[in-house]
C-alpha cells in the first residue's frame, strides 16, 4: 500500500546498480544486442555508459550509427535483459537501507527510468514496497539521465523540493543528473564505477554498498538531512 504521510525531506534512489546488482547484466544485454546487429562494441565501454537512458547510451557509444535501427537495438536489449530477471538480486543492505531511511522520517522514492515489467522485477528483488512513498518509471520522464527529468518526477511524486533531498546512485550519470538540480549524491561503488571516478564527478560521499552507507547513516548526508527536517 502507498504511504500517505508527507515527510518534509526525501531520499531518492537509483535502482540498477545501486539497489539491484544489475549493471553487468545490462552490459551483457547491450553487448548481445549490438553483436546481433553486427556491431562490435567493447563491454568496458558499454559498462561505463550504463546509467544513461538507452537513447543517450546509443548516442554516446554509436554517434555515427544509422538511427533507423535504434528501436530494434533497444527491443533486442530489453528481450535479452528479460532473460536475466530470475538472476536479479538486491545489493548488500539495500532493503535495510530503505527501511531505515523510512523509519527516520524521510520520504523514500525510487527514481528509476526502467520500463514497466523491468521495474516490477527490480522492485520484487528489492522487496521493500511497504517503505516506499513513490517510484518512477520511464513513462515519467521526457529526457533520460544524465538529464534530471526522472529526479524531478520523483520529487514531485513525494512533494519535496530539491533543496530538501539527497540522491543515492552508482554512476557518474546519476551524479550529473542530480547536480543539475543542486541535489547532493551519495554514491556507491557496487555498480562497478570506482570511488575516484564518482568523486571526480562530484559525489558528496562514496560507500562500497548500501550496507556500508547504512552503517554510517547518522553521519552521512542522509542522516544530516533527517536531523534538520525533524
């Protein structure tokens, strides 16, 4: 059931790579999609682009491609990724972190641009719907990350201003999107991006995974946000 109270501050969470260990599954799905289309794109390049929306990822990796094939590429990627649904697992401490953020009085929102059935599977892996105030999907954003549309949608869904929010993500694209709204990002390295890269992109703090963040929650940007919003 949706939560009906109205907290004064919010934590927005990226999902893929942050709360669910799926970054490399997306990498494999894109790699297979490209190979099926006769395109040879290195996995390392794909992984560094995961976190963008699919349209931005294609522009980044294949700027000179024939765009008439975009729909086929994205459909192929989605079909391959669907075969990995049974393998989806939440990252260490993900559920407990969402529960604790809820329990300290913050609104908890998933700021994901995943498509319908993918998002259902991701949410099932996290298993924390009872502690969510809102969750977005690709239908809620005109532009994908690194544009901030999905974060704007999540803020509107919980009725909280950007100045009263913190974002948790795992990619440089998450950080760039949040920075456009002036939202600090607490980053995690469990999506496969290094601490150095995340800090260079502007992360306020970096932790190994949600459990490490949970262990330091009181002193983190999230803990400080909760303290000043009481």
